[in-house]
C-alpha cells in the first residue's frame, strides 16, 4: 500500500484521534487553537476539548491583513504572498502552542485549518446570474502541513460551496452531530464578527432544521469602538450602556434589503462595514450622532437582527418545541448585547454554551476539528429518518 494512503487509513481506523482546530474570524482578534480528542464519527462522534488558547495578532499583522480583507480592490501580489506568510505564521503559532502544552507534534493526527476569509461572495451578494456561490480563504494548508509535519485539512468553505452551499455558516454539521437532543429543541447561537445560529429541533419534534447567518455580530460595533474610543471592543458593553438608541438610524439599518431576503442566507463584512454605517447615518440624517449613541444603536441593531431571525424560525412552534438558546462567540461577553437580546426574546431561555460542558470561545475551532474528523472518516450527516445521537443530556 502507498505509504501516504496507509498513514491516512491508520488515522481513520483509530478509536480516538488528536486533532488541532484553528479558527481566525472576521474580527481579526487572533487565532483560536484548540486541541481535541475525538472518538468515533458521524452520529457516534464524541468530542473532548483538552486544551485551548487564543493567540492575539500583533498590530502589524492586523494592519497588513486589513488591506486585502473584505475590500473590492486589493493587490493580487499581496493576496498571493499573504496566502503563504499567514500559513507559515499560523504554523509557527501551532508549534509554539504545542510546545507550551508539552505536546510533541508527532502526537497530533491532524490539523483542521479554517484559514482567514478575505472575501465572501454568495449569490445573494454578487447577483451574477449563472455564477455560483463563492468565498475565499488564505492561509495555505500545504504550508502549514510542511512546516509542522502534521497532516492538514483546509478549505472547508470551498468544499461547502462546491457542494452547492453558500460557504457559511459552517459549524451547523457539528451542531447537529453533537448537540441534537432527544427532547429539547435548541438554538446554537454564535455571535462572532457575523452572527449565525442553527435551530436543532428535538428528536421528538417534526419541526424543520434551519441554519443561517442573521447579519452583523461584533464586526461593526468593534470597528466604531476602535475608531472613536481607541479600544479593541466594547468591553462588557459599557459604552453601549452609556448611550441611547437612536430610533431613526435604527429604522434605516433594519430596512436594509438584506433583512428582506428569506432565510437561510449568509453575509459578511463585504456588506456590513463602516461604509454601510456611514451610508445609513446619511440616509437617516443622523451624521451628528454621538459615538456613544452610535455604539448603543449598533448594539441594539445587532440584537434586533438576531432576535428577528430566530423569531422567524420559531414562529408557529408549540410551547414544547420552543428552543433553548445556547450562546457562544465573542458577543456573548458583551453584557449589554446579551441583556437586550434577552429582552427581545423574553419567551426563550438563553444559556451559555458552557452549560453543555464546552468552552464557548473554543466552539468554532473545535467544530472545524470535527469536520476534519468527518473528512478523515468519510462520514456524512445521517438523514433525519435515521437514529440521531446526542452526546449531551
């Protein structure tokens, strides 16, 4: 047998696999690195998070990446170079982190690398008839594999669009495999740069499974805070809590055509960015709004867009089918955002993803580790008619 094929076969045949998941989101706050032990595959998947770390990007890295991320025009040479240098940088961070954890790279079966999205162009954005959904990530997996000596699986979003998806949200398969419950319907809400959720009806329910982006999460709040307050983000939502929501501007934001599109749908900072905010301020004659009130309005807008999407999905469900919402992502640390979301969804219980036994901040990186495990084991998602396994409850 070919040595490489034999190695892959051995990894796939293991009872347990050690997989490192890597995630860098649209907020550009750093690289999430998680070490997972995964047992089984498909509906029999069991996940254990052994170590987790976020390595924050230095300012020069962030500055360089911002020149090519979610912009209409970028240097092709810089995109080409960034695809390689970012991969080598990520590889270095993996090796340094494994050393900190006193783990030899030879103990790792696989790296699951999400890469860094630089442009997201589903049909709902590009509107080019006859052209498919498209998305592009940099951080070449071959460079990571070569430098670390560890098998690396990457281009997950490319695989999703190749199969007809929009390239987002991507963690819904993991949600279905790990968190579908026998009696409790669940809404797995992740508030990252962009907010998304997966509605998981219980095994006893006849409701339909749904996964979708809702719109902006932290991306515009962070951008405004960085511009006016010289801070990376609104810690605990204190700035939002000090301001007042401006109704006219809020209305202009919520009337954007994106929110008239049916679910499911995806989006990104290609649409929701500081220019979008400026356009809405001008549309609402609110260019004189104070920075505090702008942060408050953006925070309420984020909460409202999330709540409206969830309410659309659960409309018509019986009380027994109403889901519990489990929160993850950086937005869950914004106390004001979470409070306002709770106020808007008063009929639904909100809980931290942590109550399911996992670190909320590690969820996305761990989800890509699970996707890599599925790739290695050549397993897909079971039909709804098949017996489904929940690892919790």
